[in-house]
C-alpha cells in the first residue's frame, strides 16, 4: 500500500513514517506540510521524492492508496472527507474530529465509497494492553466490574511552540480529555463495550487558552461496568496508569505504553513483563492495510472512533449542563 501523510510533523516523524517503512506491505509515497523548509528536511530523512505544501495538490497528484491525516483536529474531518471523496483509504489521528456529528459524517462517507476509515488509537494494540484484554476475556479473574484511568502531565509549552494549538479549542476540540484521555476511553470500550451514560466535570485553573486543564469523567457501560477517568494538564509528575477490577482479582498497569502489569488476587500479587513492540505503530499500520485489502475487519475503525467521540462530547456536555448524559 502506498501512503501519503498530511501534516507531517512530530507524530509522523517519530511513529508513523518509521512504521510505514518497516511494514513489508507499505511504502511512503508522499508527504505534505505547509513549511517548505521543514518538509524538505523530512523528505531527506525518509528519502521521499514527492513532497507537497498544498494538500489538495497532493490529492490531485494521487499516486497513492491511503492518506494518514496527522494535522490539528479541526482539519481531521474536512481532510478525511476530501481524501475519501478522492477514492483513498484514510487513517486519521485521534481524536477523530471536533464533534460526534463530524465523526459520523466521516463514517458515512467511508461506507458510501466502500473505503477503509481507521482511527489511530494504537494504545489498544500495545502488547501489555492486549494481555490485559486476554486476561479479562478469559474469565480467570471473574467478571469485569470497574475501570479507572489516569492521563495527566504538566502543560508547559510556550505560545511560540508548534503544538500550542492544543490549547485553542477551535483547533483542538478540548484539552487533556481529547488529547490524551481518549486513548483510555478507547481502551476501556474495548474491555467494557458500548457506553450507556456519562457524567463529567471540566475546568481550567492553571493554563492559558480556552480548554480545560482538569477533567473527571464517569462512564456507565451497557454491560453494567463502570469507569472513572482523570485527565489533567496541571500536575507534575504525570501519570499514565490504569486499573481493571474484576470479581476475583485486579490488574494494575503502571504505564499504558509500558512493559508490565501486576495481578492482585486473594492468593497474592504477580508481576508480568510484556515486552513492547520495537515500533508501536507497526501493528496499527499492519491491521489497517490488512483490512483495506480485504483481509480482516478493522478493529480501530471509524465506528470505534465515533463511539469515543460520543463519550467525549457527552463529558463536555455534562460538565456544561450539570446533568448526566444518556447515549
């Protein structure tokens, strides 16, 4: 599969492009970025000859099969829709869009064109998290009861930083809830199923911009499982752990991108090491290509991303209205 990447920057540089180059069924055909000097630097680094500063020019060129969308969130929906309309498969960075209605439009467009739409919630595919899902689905720890996750760090980027757009709600759609906690929301729905109702609190106390720096969410799933989630941009050191509580045991994962988990049962505590992939985005690319070529159903699909979007929208709606939101 020949790939084009729009918004080629830090994420593409460190994760996406190396994964494409290390996947035997993929080729990096083109990259797009508005800054010509930065674009040329990336082109040299990854040996890409076809480069564009204009996204529509890249789509018109069209010598590729799929587009990876790595631009700010407000561009996810319009750029994905243009790519789908052009006949290209799309894998888009998280969060999927600025709102659930936008995300639903993307899902509908992919279905209409019979193209594959994927969302880059790659944490779901990290080996330690796959092992957690195996443990829960096996039933050896009893029935799943509750989940808790932390997604926190200290926001300290100056206004001159290229990623400062993340504190502009018009571009980002929100603060730490959408920027980092959505990975936990996606992972939790893989464990618990679809959400039934949501409650949330969100406020800004410590950072500039117009997004929250403190957010707490409670999700009740149709399965009866409950989840709590704390997402903060105002604490140091940060946390990226989560807990899985079952009727006959508990699992603690110290780092959602780490290499170990701890199982606690009545008989004691066991630590299990789960080596990570050398390049964490390779499984994401591998599964997307397989689905696009008709080999399997895509787990990290547009529909899965839409469910995450509905939950985040509901958290903000609950925080604004002071009411619980049914989904």
